[in-house]
C-alpha cells in the first residue's frame, strides 16, 4: 500500500503499514496452504502410486459443494488407497452406451466410483410428484447408462451417497424423500452423523469386521425405497432408513453402495478398508 509522506518534498514515498503487511502474509500463506493441499499433496501421492494401480472411472459431484473441494477429497482418499481416479463427465460421452464403452476401453478403466451430488430425477422411478433439489437429468441418464456398461464389462462398482441412489434406480428401484418425516430428515442430514447396523454375512460387514458402526457421517435427503433387481439391503440407520446395498447376483460384478462418505474420514480403519477392498477388486 502506498501512502504520501508529507515530510518528503520529493513527492511520494513507498511505505507499508504493519497491518497490511500481516494481512498480505496471511493471505499468501492461505493461498500456499490451499495449493499444497489441493495440488501438491495429491501430486506427490500420485507420483508414488505403484505401476499396477487400477484406473477407476469417477463420476464427480456436480453441485455447489465441488467448490469446497468435495471431489478433491475423493481423489486424495483413493490415491491413499492406491487407486487412480479418471474423471468422466456426461458431456464426454452422453448417455450413448457405445461411446461410454469406447471411453472405458480407451482409458483402460478397471472400476467405477459414483460420487455424491443432487437428487435423482423422480420421473426416473415413476414418482414425478416427489420433492427434489439440484436435479441434473443429463447426469442421471449418463450414470444409468454408465452403470449398465460397467456391469456388462464386469467392472466393480462403488456407490457413495447419491451413488447408492442412482445404482438402485438404474436397476429398476425407487427412492423415498426423507423430508416427509422431519425427525428422520434431521437424523440423516446433520454434522453429528448416526449409527448403522450391518447385515450379517454381507460384504460390507465382512469388510469392516463388525455388524454395527457407531457413527457414520450423513448428508442425504433421499434414500432407497423399493429395491432394484438383484440387490439387497446390507445396512440400515435410524428409522430403518437404508444405508447400504449390494448385488446378490453371482453373475454381477462386485457392487457395494453406501449412503455415507468414506472418503471424508481420515485414518479410520473401517472406512479405509472399504476403499481398499474396492481397489483390490478393481485390480483383479
């Protein structure tokens, strides 16, 4: 900041106030920390990935939360699990299965992660009157086609939050709107999270070695209602809301979908085990 110095008859002297200097230092420190966390750390971890790290197709969150690094959290968590996310957007292929299959082949994809995001269009499961928000029908159609091609190619699938919902809809199931029950809605959309009970003998319970997780984060307003074809419920939360589903058809690839966000946990062995198991399936 430049200020005039009356004692200097030559004109203007460059000076900086102590406050402006500290503000500038803090601003630059913040920018540097942001750059390191968002770019530096992922680049360093990615450089250390083994050569056989599986390449995972990643359909990212497309809502306002992406501005706060939501998709970067997925990338870092999967890098830590020794997997490489390859982003795919609806505009890359549209919902054309032939273009999707060509993209998967070209990019040597070995698995599919379906991220969180806005509500699935209720018209896709015959309930146009259901309240919804941040619907992106192009993404819905694209992801349903992507799921079907991934199953055809025997790729393991991990659904997270909205990913759980779109997987169910892709297999002919429906969703419920939790806002119809205020208490249930509050329990499933809050910072404190809630416990989940896991079905004995399910993939998810075998992965985390327990039939109950004391707390998972929870940020969803929709949930599975009627199950899709060849799926089963493997976890439930308060008010018996579905928290996880998986495939029961032996001819299907490995498919697990959860309503919570395992990528948001740091150093939680159970949540890391889910991501690592998916990565191992992708390497097969």
